[in-house]
């Protein structure tokens, strides 16, 4: 299973660590992760609020129920807005499997004799 996970919530120290620990507990491998922070001020309030947005790709090496994964993430941290959707249900998919390009040898050059002969 390969999926995209997205989360939003109030930024606190350790958010990434908590998320990574939870994804590991769920036997999900993180193949890409991006985290951003934004500071908001509500109209009429001088207080600033720091919020995070995290998006990434995860994979599992066995079929997984995407609805169950979503429920687990939502239960893990109820104050976070969580989204996860499946891109590829195949358990054999590997984000690190790439097709090795064929490397061609350099063309043979016709070299002229460039050494000067002494006369």
C-alpha cells in the first residue's frame, strides 16, 4: 500500500517526533515528508497561533485498510485534522525501486596524431 498522509493542527514541540513514532507503530514506512509552520492572528485578538501542516508519502508492505488507518490516526491525536488516501494498494510497490538506466559507453573517437615530429 502506498498512500499520501496530510495533517494540520496547533504546532507544539515534538509534533514530527510524535507523528513518526505513530507511523512506525502502525508499520508504515515514511518515504517522503514535508513540514511547514504558519503563524495566524485571529481578528480582534493580539495572540498569535502557530499551526503546522505536514504532508508526506507512506507505504506498507502488506495490504492495509485505509479507513482503519485513518481512524487510528484520528484517534492518536484528536485535535489534528488528518487525511490519508491510497495511491496504490499493491503491497509489492517500493518507492525505492527504480529502473536502472542503460549506460552507453562513450563513442570511440578517431584521434589524430597530435604530437609534433621533430625534424
